[in-house]
C-alpha cells in the first residue's frame, strides 16, 4: 500500500524530532546547547533553504530566522531542556502505540521541529520570524531581551510547546522538589487502594502530570495536585503602558500567589488527615 502524503509528512516530522531529541541539551551545559543549536540550524537550513542568525549571549546560543524586512509573526521556541547528559540511556527515544517519548520531546523539541516544518510549508514567509532560544528552562536570562525585541511591533507570537492538559510527562529526578516548593494545582484526594505510593517520603510522585503526597504511616491516604488541570487564577493585571519588566513582575507575583496557595492546601490536607487518622502518632512528613 502506497503511503499517503500526510503519512509521509508525519514520518519526516518524526524523523527530524528524533534527530533533535538524540542531541541532549541541558540548559547549563553551553557546549551541549551549541551542539543542539547546530542540529536545529541544519534542520532549518534543509527545510527553509537559508541559514539562521546565531545570537550568542553570555555563552548561550540562540537561533533566529527572519523573512522579509520587518517581522509581523514570530514562531518562538527553545532547544534547551531540563534533562542532564546521559538521560537518553535511561529514557531512550521511542515511538510506541502512537506516543513519542524521549528527553525534551515534550518541552519542547517536537514543537521546534513542527515550527520549522510549518514554515517550510508556508507559501509566503515574508514577515515571519522564527526564534529558537537556548536558555528557557532556566528562566531565559540571556534571551529575554532578545525575545522582547523580536516580538515588539508584531501582530502575533506563537509558542509551539505542547499543551499541559491530559499529559503524561516523566519529570527528571532533579526537578522533583518537595511539595511546598511546587506551584498551585487542583486538589484531589484518593485512597491508597486506588494508586501506588511514591517511593520517597512526602515527595511528589509522577502520575500522568499529578503530584502526590502519601501518608508516611502507610495507611493508604494520599493527596493529589495536578498542574495541568489548574486553569484558575491565570489572569495577569498590567498597568497602562506596561513594560517587559512589568510583565515579569506580574508573572512572578502570580507564581508566588499560586505557590503559597498550593503549599497551604497541602499542609492543611496533611494536618487534617494526621489529626483524624493518626492522632496518637507524631508527624514526621515535613520536608
């Protein structure tokens, strides 16, 4: 049976995603980020028939393609990841049952490749800019101003990062922080009969995007929070004539508010459970 045009396009897309995922690029390793930038540049060169501008700031490599004189639309992405070198050995690239897996594929190497393929299929790229940064996972310290300058005056900026809703993501070990440091999520409670306990005491465990705190006394009680399901408190208020700094301050304030609310909910849930189920036992679940 002859493959359809769409099937061929998907196969080509998956092949390019594999190439990029297999090039590990933790944000803190500038040499690894350079290697990843080389791979992204090569993909762009093949698909777009043009070289990107290489913008190196504080040792970090960012890539930019511009078509036409002034950009009106920006496709924004990043090629750095939170995964350390060697993660491919424990989390190898694979495609099984229609699901693509591998370090950084979700956040956001697949999105970067999709942006390049989408641009390659555009009949007229005039007014298009593609910006792929190399330090997003550590807060964009060197690329923030670059992003702001590229987006200023544009009609739209599209970030092709996968949606967090209904996701199943393997969180790297170094990103699994104690519950009180995590952002706000939706609260859900389940009994131990419905799910496994995490191997670590009072530390979050991965359950398809859910973070779970289990009772350290082994009674089966658990408290769940899911960042992908939280669509509340997302409004950001900005002053008239706001600047980039105002945006950063507003987002920071929002993150702190969600963080504090999340921490209080978890603490209240643990306190309530311990008081009702283990009133005669000492709490040792604080981290």
